[in-house]
């Protein structure tokens, strides 16, 4: 039987002396590191769009603190000026000039600063951030202020004095960034494209008007100005005109077949008809169609007379003008919104895209008649799709850079 060993009578011996660790310090490159239980480690910089928002919030809080300290800074500045009336003028001028130089340096460094800021926020590929370090820029501390004795002295209220050009610079910079961003992100101008189309249509209108003028001139020369016309057509036209002495006299002359009177009558009917087509009311649109139909009857009567009296050249010219106007009516006046653009008012809408993207037979006909406008619309739609995320990023970046600049001078 194996005897049991009572281990309690033994003890484990360690011949090595115990080490008192309290006499040692942790060293780091020759620098003593001391740690305490309440020590706070630095918080990593927030990245992405939330990081930009954090910077803006920090800048806003910094601005709030600065504003709260203004009375104290004013008091210090006033005391210094009162104690040194002559010297304070030169001193404060030096502070303003020093800060102005600092702002100029910031403008020079802005491409570098923007690149590095977006890289820190992980909004640029890191390789671009590394390459961005090669962008020419001036060092933050050039030592010039120290050499010239222009370092800010809080006891003299210099922080407030230096804030003057800073605030002006930030305000100007904000407007500059907004304008530059607007130009950079601005989509092709649909209004200009629509105005260019207006000019083409107006020229086409003017050319048609010249045809009527030529026919009227030739009719007078050839002694064919007495046009037989159905009085029912004239009576129908009268119902669309206001009951004024001038219109009554025009109707009486038109009933005699006087060519100038008939031409004036059809011109008045055109204006009233196009105006009615531009109305939002369906009933007025219908009336507009009736007015223009009556106008066409007047021109048709004139054309028939010219053909029957051997003036086929004038009849053909008038017939071409009628065909051109019929096409224009179908293209530009079959839609009330288009009628406002190409009618007498020549009104270009504030949001042309809303008009041009309308899904309708009339709009399709109009866009097919103007491929250049269709191409401009497609270009705008592509631009809007491409620039939407860039605009959002650009606004955040611009605002954050201004916020960072604001924080820079608030925490000097």
C-alpha cells in the first residue's frame, strides 16, 4: 500500500529575489509617461457627413462662447486704448494687418486645406489625400508675427481686434464659395434654350407677316383689292370682337371686301384666338379654336379670289402662309402653357423643366419640332442626376470649411 504524502508540511521555495515594481517607471523614447485613472484619451475625429455636421456644431458653439466673451474683450481693449491712446492705434492697425495677412495665406492654402479636410473626413480616396500633400501651400506658422512683434495679446483685447477682418473675410468667403459652387454645380440653362426657341418661332411669325404685307402691296398695285366675301363670315368674326366704334367701323369696311380691312380683321382675330388658347379654362380654349377657324375662313376667301382672278402667285404665297400658321397653331398653341410662351405674352415659366417634361401628345409634337430643345432637356436631366450627390457634398464641405475657419480664429 502506497503511503500518502502530507503536502501541507512543505512549501515552494523561490530562490530568486522578489521584484519591487514600484521603483520602476515605464519609459517611452526617454520620455516618462504618467497615467492616472481619470485620464481621458483623445476622441477620434468624426468622419463622413456626420463629421462635417460635428465640425459645424463645434464652430457654432465656439462662436457662442466668443460672443459671450465680447464684453470682457471690449473692456480690455478699451482699457489699453485709454492707457495708450497713441500707441494703441499703431498696435491695433498692426493686429488688423497681421490677421489680414493670415486670411490671405488661408486663401492661398484653400486648395490644399480642402483636399486635406475631405481626406480626413474620408470623403476622398486616401491616395488623393496623400497626393494632396504635394499641393503648394504656405506653412501655418511662418514666424513673421513673432519677428515683427505682432503676436496677439489677450490683455490688450487683440482677439476682438483680430476678429474684425476674420469675420469680414468669412462673410466674403461664404459668398464667394456660394457663387463659385453655384457656377460649378449650375445645370445648363433651360430658360435660355427656351428663349432661343422663342426667337426662332418669332422669326417664323415675322416671315409669315411679311408674306401678308407683300400680298397686300401687290393686290393694291394690281387693282385686285376688292375681295368678294361671304357676309356670314364677317358677322361671325364680329361676335368675337369687343363692341367698340373702332371695331364697328372695321367690320363695315370688311363687309365691302376692302383688302386692308380684311387683313386687319384677320390679324385681330389671331391675337384674340391665341390669347384664348393660352387660358386655363377649357371653354375659352374652345372659343380660341373657333376664332382662329373664322380667321382662316377670311384668309381662304382672299386666296380663292386671287386664284379666280389670275393672281396665282399671290394665292400660292398666301396659301403657304396659311399652311405655316396652321402648323404653328398645332405645335405652339394646342397647349395652354405653350401658348403663353409663344403667344403675345412671351412668358417663360420659372421652372421650364416642369413644362418640358409633361407627358402629352401636344408636348411630344412640340419637342419633336425642336430637337435642339429636346437635347438641352436631356442634358439637364443627366446633369441633375450626376450632380445631386456632388451638390450635397459640396454644400457640406463649403459650410464645414467656413466653420473650421471660424473655429480657427475663435480658438487662437
